C-alpha cells in the first residue's frame, strides 16, 4: 500500500490551527527556529530491515499481523514510514536475512519510494542452511583458519551485494566470544579477528567504510572478543582510515557514560555512527527515548558541539540508524516513535548556547553549565519537529495518521494476519 498524499493533507489540515499556535509560541521563545527546522529536514535516520516485523525473545514471539514477507515488502514499509515522517529515507539490510538477488530492480523499487540503501550488515552469528562450517565457536576469531576464511568470504559477499545496491559501508557485529574461563586465549582470538578483518578491509571499494560494532556480552557470557569501544577502536586504528567504531546504545554495561565515548571517538575521527535504541538492563532494544531520553540528549550535545558547532554537516559522514526490536508494539508505530525521539534530542541539543556553555566551563561555573543544558532539555521542541515534517510534506502527527489511515489494517488485508518476517 502507499499513503495517499491528499488524505494525509486533509489530516494535517485538521491539526493545523493547534500546530500553528504551538509553533508560533515556541518560535517566539527561541532565536534559531528556522535554522533548526532546516537541520531537522536534512536529518534522516536509517531503518533496519530486521525491525519491520515483531521481534521476540527465546520465550516466544507474538506477531501483530500484516508484517512484510519479503524484502520488497520491507522496503514498502520503510516507504510508509518515510511518507509519514519524511525522516527515514534509507534502509539498512542484514544479509542473509535479506538477499537482494535482483539488486537493480530492488534498488529501482526503493528509489521510487525515495529510499536508498544505508550500511549493509553481515551475519556470522548464526549458521545458515547450506553452510559448510559452523560458527558455534565463533567466526572471524575462530581457532580454525577454515572457519575464519568462510566468515571473511561471507563479509566480502555482503560487500558485493552492497555495491550493487549503492551502499557505502559494511557494518560488522561479531558474536565471537567465550562462555567459560579457559575456553579461549584472548590474545589469539583478538589477533585472529584483526587478521580476518584485514582481509575484509582489503576487499572494501575505495569509497567504502567498515564499521565495527562492540557489545559486552550476549550471546557469550564470559568474554566477547570485541566487547567494548576500546577493543573496537584498537581494531579500527590498526586497520586504517576507513575503519571506525559503531556505537549501539544498548551495548554498554549499566551506567556507562556513552556521551563521553561518543565525544572522544568523534575527536579522533573514529565515530562510525549509531545503532539507536534504549535500554534499562542490557541490550533491550527498546524504543529510542523510552527509558533514558536525557542520555540521548547528552549524546546529541556532544554531536552538536563536535559537528554542527564547528560548521560540519551533521547529516552526512556518520551512520544514523535504529537498531530496535518490538515485542509487543506495532513495528511501524515503534519506529516512528524512535525517529521522533532521536530528532527531539537533536533539536534540543541545537538549542544549547554552546558559547555560554564554554564560558561556564572555563569559569568552573558548574551550576550555570547545568542550567544551560537543562534549559534546552526542558524545552518542548515537538512543534519544531512537526513544522519540519509539514514543510517536507509529511504528517503533523505520524502515529496518529498511521492509525487514522488504517495502514496496519490494510497491510493485514494485503498480506494476511499470520505473517513471518526474517530477522531475529
Ligand atoms: C547485536 O545485538 C546487534 O545489535 C547487531 O547490530 C546485530 O547486527 C543486530 O543486533 C541484529 O539484531
Ligand atoms: Mn546493533
Ligand atoms: Mn544489539
């Protein structure tokens, strides 16, 4: 299904008077409304192909119905999200969950919906049906060179698919680790990983990047070979300029100061980008901003200070992507909420008076520094986001419009109630 633009406009018209009241008030309170709106319009966040179906845990999965049954239908869903929020113009594929066998037609279909392909993700954390060797004891770090080679070749194959689709980055997350002390020699595992990644790096086209994700635990519970940003950064540094560290917000031990990690990676030119989500306990993959929106804001403060405030283009050069999973919500509604939360944090960070903050820091005026941050954080910037969506041709209220247009009901009619999507 596609969203009918006229009907969307009718829905917007009903909401317009209230929106204008709120927007005019806010625009009068701040002095950079127009500049923020332009930045918000330019800022897009990629949707992962694996997040369009209902997720699950090892205890069960409760499908909501009408979920995409093929790559084309996943692209169609991202098209729906983008039509509503005008902020999700790309999709990130996970291979082999999604195999773009006919890449030119997949690419053409996506571009009809205004979409392109973000980073491609490899998968050496599961065995696939016709695979010769098992990843039970890891992939790029494996003690057996033949397994490492198989994993290297898979990554190279993923790059080839990505090239056909117009992607520009390979995103690698390894489950490699150990479950019990003594199982693994840490240095050998790390060295094997490095050598395997060197082969993958050598296969990257000149205009490509490799993003290395880290995660402290799960599925392994004693050690993970790329367990934290230090290990990822070490590998990225050794590999070369086109390798950098990807920050998945859920991949930290509780209370880690993620914004500080972001600030230093950015300073070193090694911040690949983000997998946005939120968490209370571990890699919960909850809706962005649903648990700790202040942390998200503080991350965006670092990004704005490190990029926007230095005249760099915030919207390009860094990977902005959601990596969430929805066990009980409609995936499309959840993704709309996540994108909104990311852009709220960005808009709030753009309100920070960076000059005053620097002065306060220089004078060790701690209370004033905190006030400057919180003044921005406590501003309700939602009218700015709504205005940006309106100017870009989207919905004033994306989730409300999704419901009013009965999108899910239509998808269930088209695809059926019992649908299964590939992914976790
Ligand atoms: C691992 O937990 C991870 O965050 C990686 O990014 C994977 O590619 C993704 O989840 C798959 O769901
Ligand atoms: Mn991730
Ligand atoms: Mn994860």
